C-alpha cells in the first residue's frame, strides 16, 4: 500500500517515527474499502459528520433549553442519555 494512491500522501504527510507510519498505513490498508469518497459523493451520501453532529446538537438543545427549564449536571445526564438512545 505504501506505493499506492493512499500510501504516497501519507508518507509525505507524516513525519512520525517508523512505528507511527506503520500504524497509520495499517489503518488505511484495513479500511481503504470504506474510503471510496468519490463513489459516495456520486450517490449523494454525506461523507462528513457535520450533519449528524448538528442534528444531535439541535435535538439535545431542544430538550434541555426549553422555556423555563433549569438544569444542573446531575439532573441533566439522564435525559441526555435517553435522548441519545432514542
């Protein structure tokens, strides 16, 4: 993989030690089949996490920032966990 289209930019990008480079290359070798971003874009898939993160933030904010709501950390954890699950 180190001479392939994924490996070449990684080798130029990293200045870490040999084991760090080997670890990074191993990760990309094992996950290259998940990184077909051109195909995903053509199919209209989201490839960033921004839409998901925004939805989560807005969903949680809608639950905890309602009119007149006051929360402390201990009381806030349970509804946030439930909101994340459902």
